[in-house]
């Protein structure tokens, strides 16, 4: 009986061994799908995120198919390796990819006991195989098939790669939750540092996440992560990696994270989109060695940009802090503004272009039903300098963004054209339209171009300009006024520019003529056709902040406008250079504008900061160094501008609402109130970078004595009795002449009515 039992067990064992061998053989020959060959395993290529860096080495963002940044073994601290082995595969250096003891345990539990959740037997090499080649569903055989495949692959990997290479591949591949792959990306996400700089406690947190990356996520479940971290530390102690003293000290440390998710709330979103577009164009001009194109989302490229993180962060903070203050006044003003018919029409127009409205229209609902849907309150995610859910209707959310004050900020290094500040709006996530490209009425920020044309036309800075109000009959009896409603007397060019007077500027435009102004604007890079109407002098035409800052660079350098650039270099993951920006030769002069004229304008714009509408830059905000600039405020306070510069750096800001017809609240809409403080906050800070501080504290080259003498005059003088008499006759003569010029047809069919600009 005993003999028969032994024979039966022997046969059963043989049958079991045969079935196991048959099963393994079936898996091996591809019965459950092909297994990667030796050649495929030798050339493992994983998609890797391309990283965008600031000029001073800060990570700005990434472009990726999978959010992974690979690192080499020499950049992985020893304590990370020790924590990983002690926790995940204590016999890692002793096996050839398969831990037979653990594997036997798992096979018995899985095949004989039917425990599909047994797990626990995978080596690091097997886990690597699982990460590289995702598991598939084979019904009730899923676990044994996948485990067998992983064992075969692990053994092959061990024959191809060294132990250190396997550890590197594993740590570059393993998921850490939140669509984060690899320990370098995890270090940046959860601790805002590199793998090299992880402490023992931080490394233990990340290694602990490998057991269950959601359950042990230190941001979502800090209590779970803390307990798991201490388990990892105890495992390290058992393996002899840390001393008992270090164990006690480290396990008593509180859990501190420095979470940064640049994919969800990236303040540099506008710049990243711009950089992506420009990098894509650059890479089309350069192929890989094998002739294929570079892929920004998979090839792990290193993109070094011109953006300076210190200046950029200062601009972002200044924009947010200042707009929050302005918004309080705007919210109060909106209560009356929203009652206006044109504002209600804007709200209606915004509602009718939404997906919700179009969907309801397709359902052929009544107007009342659609209106009820528009007014239905529910929790909506809105941007209000932080992402919050608010109980609001669709119409509420539309009004929320219509009354929101927006800002754009743009700054360049004048010696190279490197763009160091790039703020395209309040939030790229919620408001993706880049306001740096948005064209708005230039207002008084345009006036320097009028005076540049005048100087080129032979006018002297101290020639007196009439400040008498006139009516322009050929332009629908347009009667412009100064922003302070003053009139009479005479202004010099320094005074008219410093105080941003409208009437003298129009008078100057009339004397210069539209053609001369057009040529001047073209020479400075503003190629838009200027309407031949007096309001052109007051900036009735629209330009983007980028356009205007680029044009002002000629005043700052006394040369031709500086060409901007954004990308310094693009490199492979190994650091091989694909592209390097090459500086273009700076022209010594601007076509059609003399160096003397540009120097004179620089001197005059310096006076705007010293004694004019931009004086707060120095008096209130204490900006370092010597500065020149100009404020601008469009009609009804819908657009506010300021551009400031010294010999090293230029920066401009624009502030306004989404639509020009939505003006800022009275008292906060002027360029010196809405736009200038943002720039002033950036310029008045002390930075860690000595170079930045030096650039911001820089002054101007010495001015030619003749230029200073030519500009040395009073801002304003009263007119005398004789001038008043002549002005009366002259005014009557001009009005008669203009009335005579008006033909029957012009009176019958209407006249040009210019747009207005103001201080």
C-alpha cells in the first residue's frame, strides 16, 4: 500500500513537473504572446520627457509622452540603492534575476492554493521586466503567465546588463503615482529637489511608495507614507545599511514634503508654449544621426532658455499682488458697470459661444429653459489667483472673467536680446490666450514716436508748442482735450512728453505729417499702417506689448531695435549640442533715425521718470539706478501701459480687462497706477544674482552736452497778450479754412471720426 502510494505521488510529482515544464515551455515559445528577444532587450528605449530650464538653471517645465527624466547610476545616492534592495529584493546581488526561494513560494501559493494575490516573489529584475513590458490579461492564468514571462525576461536582462545597470533601469522606469515615472521626476515632484540631493528619510519615502504608490503618496496620505517610510528604514537597519543611532534619529523626523506639480499649476505656461513652438521649428532643421526627426515629447531633450527665474518670479508675484488690490475696486465698480446695455450684450455674446449653449440649442429648448440653465447654480472650478470651486451659474462665471483685471509683463536684456521676463496673462491653465500678443490701443505710450519724428523733421526740443484747444472740422468736429482738462499756454517737448499732454502732441503731429511719422514707426519696427487722422498722435492704433517694448529698445540703446530670442541651446540627454543661439550683428543705427535723435529721446524719456507721469518709479518705489520710460492710458481707462528702461534692461507691462469696452474702475486705470507698480516692484527688489542687481542699477552713458543744452528749458509757459490775439485770429483762420475744405459730399456722406487716446 505504501509502495503504491509512493508510486502515485511520484507519478503525480512527475506529472506536475511535466505540466510546469510544458507551461513554461509554452510561455517561452510564445504560446501566450511573443517575448522580447535578446536584441530587443539590448536596445531598450524609453520615452523621456524633454526638460525646459531657465537661464539660471531652474526647471520651468517639461514636454512628454510619459513624465520621465532618466539619470545615470553615479547620480543615485548609495542610501537609495540600499533602501531599495533592503525593501524589495534582499538577495539581489546573489541571484541571476530569479529568487528561487521566493519564486517557489509564489508558485505553490498561486498554482496549488489558488491565491492570486500572493505576489511578493518578484525580484527587482522581474519588476523591471513588468515595468518595461506591461502585463496582459489571460483570464485565470494571468498571474502564472505574467510571472513566468517576467522570470524569463529577468533572466535575460541579467545576462545583458550588469547589476548596477539593472538598478538604474529600474529606478528610471518605476511609477511613483500621479503619472510620474522614475525617481528623478519623483524627487522633483514630491520634494522639489534632485535625486542626488535626497536625504535618507526622503529616499525612504520614495522607496516606500513602490509598494503602493497611491496609498503611500506623501501628499495625499502623509500618515501612510510616514509609517511606510519607517518600515523601509527598519529594513535598512536589518540589512546593516544604517546604524541604530541613525535609525532612531531618522524615524523621529516628521514627514516634510515640498510638493511642486508644474503640470497642473505652472506659472510659466505661456512661456513654455512659446518655447515649444520655437523649439519644434528649430528641431525641424536638425535630424538625428539615423535621419529621423527629434521628438520633443519622447527624446528627453534639454532646452536651456533665456528666462531668468528670479526676475520671472518677481514679475509673477508683483502681478498677482498688485492685481489683487486693483480687483477689489473693480469688483465694486462692476456692480454698476454690468447694468450697461453694451456690457450685457458682451455677457450674452460670451454665453452664446459656449458649448453648453450650443448643446441646449440643439435640443431646441425654449428661451426661458436656456436662460434657466444659464442661471443654474452649481460648483464650478474658477480661477481667482487660486483654483477654487465656487457655487456659481454659467453667467456668473462669464462675468467673473469679464471683470477680472489681467496683466502681461515682458522684459529683455538689452545687450543680447535675451527675453528674461515673460508673463502672458494671469493663468495659462484657465486663460490660455497670450496677452503679450494681444493688440490694444497704445495710447500715450505711442507719443515718443511722434516726438521722434518731429526731431527728425527739424523741430527742437525747446521749441514752444501751442496748447490751445482746437476743433477739427474734417474729423466730425473732434475736439480733443488734455487728460487734466487744462488748456492754453505753450509746452516745450520735454514738458509735453513728461506730462503726457495731448493737445501739444496733436499739434506736433499736424506739423510733422503722417508720412514722416509712418517712416519713423517703420524704422522702429512698428509696420502697421497709421491712419492719417489727428488721433493717431494719441496712440489710437493698437499694438501688442511685445511690439512696443521692441520698438522702445532703440531709445534704450541709441541704436537699431534689439532682436529678441528665447532659446539658448537644445541638447540631447547626454549633453550633445543640437542647437545654439548665434547672436546677430547689432546695427549701429536705425534706418531713417539718427543716433542724435535717439539719444535726445532717451534724455527726454529720462525726464518722464525724473519729473513726469512715471516719477513714482523713483519717488515711491525707489527703483535702483537711472531709469527712463513712459506711461500710457487709453480712453476710458481700458488699457494701461508702462515701459521702463536703462542701458542694460527694458521691461514693460500692460493691464486691462478682456474687452476694451470694459474699462477699469475710476482711480485705478491710469498707467502710473495700474501698470507702473508691477514694473516698479520688479525693479526695486534685491536679487541673489549680482549680475541682475548690477543691470538694474545701471544708468546711461554720458549724454552729449549739446543735447542736454537743447533740452534745457521750462516745461510750460503762459502765452502773452500779443500771442493771445494772434492765436484768436489763427484759430478763426484755421476753422474757416477747414470749413471751406469740407465739400458737399463730405458733409452729405459723413466724416472720419477718429478714436481717442489719452494720458
